[in-house]
């Protein structure tokens, strides 16, 4: 029974990670129809930048700065590679975003190196554990699950109850109609890249003590996240959470 | 209000509008009639900035808006009720209307939004009853009212409507046309594209007839209603056949 809980919690942890990557996919897909295959790189960048910054500043400010920096990178990527495209085909978009992910990965390899890094545990150390129904749980796991939940709730509030969120949904729903309402669709696309970059980076920070991070750790996460996004019916964030948890739990029980 | 000079547009190699010149005066209802594919929708989409202008001028509010993006044109006070309604189906009626008021929000006149919402609800009471319903689940007529309401939420100086009667039952069509007439009484200016030429000419002050991207006829609605060519082509009366009978 303890073992069951142990696997369950591990599954939920990974599930939460996959969900959050999938939500990153969904935000961009919803406003643009683009599958951003560079989503995993945002997670990687989050982990890497935070580790570096953590050498100079305490963990909370390092994470905050990391999220902001990655958001700026997300905005720049959109402005440089996406903004000027006029009605690009799906295939072209896939190729472009894969290209972006390769560029980011290579840049990361040059800036850092191929060493595996990790942020320190947010509370306690590797060996700290909380007893939960007989299972030993690292507090970091609670951080991951907690932060993922908070992100999901905040995003829901944002999309449903703020003017900006409504505008982004309007762009997703009917771009021309949104423009006819005076909404600057291009800025909404930039905003969607900023949001998903920030969320990806935050995810990268919280998971790095558990999963570690190196220049090449984005792609596998992107694949998992993409699977989950598709499984949850592309574009639906709540379904992505459920799908993510299912995939995470299935994985942990099948090992 | 708006003056168009030698406007040309097209899609790729296809030329759709050829040297269109027309105007709408403040407080008028002007209607554009013409067969399918004549370029009426293209004209409205070009004015609102969705379709790119190739040549010519569109003077609105003393500025040439021919190269402006749609969001700027709406901000200047020129709103389009697009063909086929195009509401946001996965959003509620109220959310659709609030998005229409985005322009007021940009102009920092947020205070007006509530007032406008009330005004739209008095014009279309059904929208108030349905305000929490998803727009996609409204009936066709209700969606059309929502599309008109959404465009009105920006307090436009000129409102353009693309076939508001399309696919609606005669009773609803009558209601929509009554509302358009009421809009003029409230001081609005309307550019109306219609298949339903007779009904459109009855409420309009003036009209233009489009044929394959050209204006072939223009005049006051009364003149057009009695014009033989218009009657034959667009009002469903065949005078020769009638004469023979
Ligand atoms: N996006 C587009 N790409 C290419 N051609 C188009 C496009 N939209 C319209 N056309 C073509 O332009 C011409 C004019 O179309 P438009 O929609 O303006 O006609 P319309 O007068 O509104 O017709 P209807 O009464 O059927 O709505 C048509 O021949 C149409 O096939
Ligand atoms: Mg049309």
C-alpha cells in the first residue's frame, strides 16, 4: 500500500510537469493555431538560467528574474521569427518552431556546457521527506504540484475574468472578428509567447531539483507535453491537466 | 462621412474591385446591391482593413485609411458587422458585447461601457435574457442581433453591415430592418450590403448597384425602386413577361 502511494505521488509529480508543458503548448495554439515545438526549450532555459542566477542571488529572486528573462526571450522569438509571417502554412510553422528549438539548444550548449545541473531543493534537501499515508514524499514534490495547481487556477482566472484574457480568447476564436473589435491580434500573439515562456520557465525552475537540467533536456519534455496536449484535445487546458496526470501515473506504474 | 475614390482590390491574380468611387453622407443609410460574387463583401472588408487596398483612396474622417490596419479603423469609428455574423461562439453573449466595447476601453472611456451595454440591451432585449448563454448556441437571428450589438458597442460613426438578413425568417428580417431604420433616427450612419434589394432600398436613402466589381448604377432609393433594369435584375420583376401577359 505504501508502495502504491509512492508510485502514485511520483506519477502525479511527473503528470503535473507534463500538464504544465502542455498548457504552454495550448496557450500558443489557442491564440495562433501554432504548435510551438520550442516550448520544451523554455523549460530548459528556465532551469539553466535559474541555476546560473542562483550563484549571485537568493533562490526566490533568481527564479523571479529567470521567469522575467525567459518571458523577454519568448517575446523576442515571436517578434523575430513569427510576427512578420503572413498566413504561414502549418508545415512551415512546424519547421520554424523546430528550427527555433534547435537554435536555443545550440545556444544553450555554447553559453553553458553539457553538464547536468540542478537548483537546490526549495525547502530541505534531497533526503528530507514527509511521511504521507506511509509514503515518503520529498517537499519538492509538493512544490511542483502546488505551483502547477496555482498556475492552472491563475490562468483560468486570467482567461475568463480579465479583459486581456478575453481578448486572447477572442483572437483564438475568430481572428478577423477580434481585429474588427479593435484588438491588436499581433500583440496578443506576442503576449501568448510571453505567457507560455514564463510558465515554461517557472516549471523549469520547480522541477530542476528533481529532474535536473542540461542543454538537451527540453526536447523530451516537449514531446511528453505535446502528447499530453494532443491527448487532452489540443487547446483545452483543464483536459491537459487530466491527460498529464493520467500519463504521469501510467508511466510511474509501468516502470 | 466616407468617400471612396478609384478603389481597386483583389486576391492574388484575381481583380475584384475595379475603380470603385462612392460616398456616404452623415446620417444616411446607403445600400449596395448586386449579384453573388459582385464584390460587395470585398468592398466592406477593404474599407475595414481586412483586405488590402491595391490602389485608390478611402477617406474617412478626413484621413486616407486605405493602408490602415483593421484595429485602427475601428478605433476611428468605422465598424463592420461581418458577413455570416462571425460572433465568438465559445464566449457568452455578454463577453461578445464587452469585446465589442474594446475600443472604448482603449480610448480610456471605460465608464461608457456599462451605459452602452444597457443601450444594446434595450435595442435587443433578447440579448439581455441570453447574456450568459454561449453565443454559438444562439439562433441565427439572435446571432445577427449580437453581431450588430457587438459592432454598436464601439459607438461607431459609421456602421457597415454585410447581409444582415441572410438566412433569417421574414419576420426576423423585418425586425432587423426596423432596427436599422431606428439606428438612423438615432443619428447613426449605415452602409448596408443586401441581397434583399427591395427591403434594403425601402429603408435606404441612396443605393449603388454592383456588377462584377464595378458600380453600374447609383441613385436615390426611390429612383432605383422604379428603375426598370433594377426591377428586372434585383427586384424579381420581369416587365417584358408582364407586358406579354
Ligand atoms: N479570400 C478570397 N480569396 C480569393 N478570392 C476571393 C476571396 N474572397 C472573395 N473572393 C472572390 O472575389 C469575388 C467577390 O467576392 P465577394 O465575397 O466580395 O462577393 P459578394 O458580392 O459579397 O457576393 P455574395 O453576395 O455572394 O456575398 C468572388 O469572385 C470571390 O470568389
Ligand atoms: Mg458577400
